[in-house]
C-alpha cells in the first residue's frame, strides 16, 4: 500500500474509526490511540481491498476487535480513565443530537456499540453482526433493547 493510498484511507475513515473507538472507551485519548493502532495494523497487514465497503468493513472490524481486546486487558482495567462527554471534542449539528448522543454513550456497551454501528455508521444488522462476530438476530435484539432504554432516558416523544 502506497503512502497516498494510506493517506486517502485515513482521510476517509479515521473519523468513523475514532467514533467507534470512542463509543467503546468513552475517552478521547484512548480512542485516538486506537485509531493509531488500527492504522498501524493496516500498514503492517499490507491489505488491498476490492471496494470501498470492504475497506470500511475491515477497519471497523479491526477497531471493534482491538477495542474489545484492550478492554479485556488487565493493564486497561487497572488504569482505566475516562473524560466527560463535553470534553470529547465531538461536534453536533443540534443540541438534541448532543443529548441523544450523550444518552447513547450512557447505554451498556453491548447496546451502545450496535446502536453506533447501525445509526451513526450506517451498517445493516447483518454487517454489524459480522463486524462484532455475533448473529444478526442478536444485533436486532440489542437494537430493540437499546432503543427502549433510550426511550426511557430521553422520553417517549423521541423518534428512534
């Protein structure tokens, strides 16, 4: 992979990789570190992709796997740190979007991650299942339960 190709992939997908990592860690520094790790893996793997969806799917899968591995590690659990959502440098279009995103970030991880991949990254339930290595039915169940939790925290008048 040439530097130009790598730079193009970084420009296209680093934001998505960062947001997915942030949804796991709820921490800017760890999410930025994860972006760096994912792109280092891309460089060392010397991947070539058939199309754009394969590029993004590979990056999202690697991000999810690396985030889960990191969260399971003893070092991370011993030195876990988080930042307030207001300090996370996330940009919102409207105040309502900020409230919704904050409510999503407060969900348990298994619901937060599928909601992020489905709504924020635009993956189908089948694609989300492949990325997270769970069945499509599990993704649908987690989406349903996550939406119900969001309705409880945001109020019934929110359209999800």
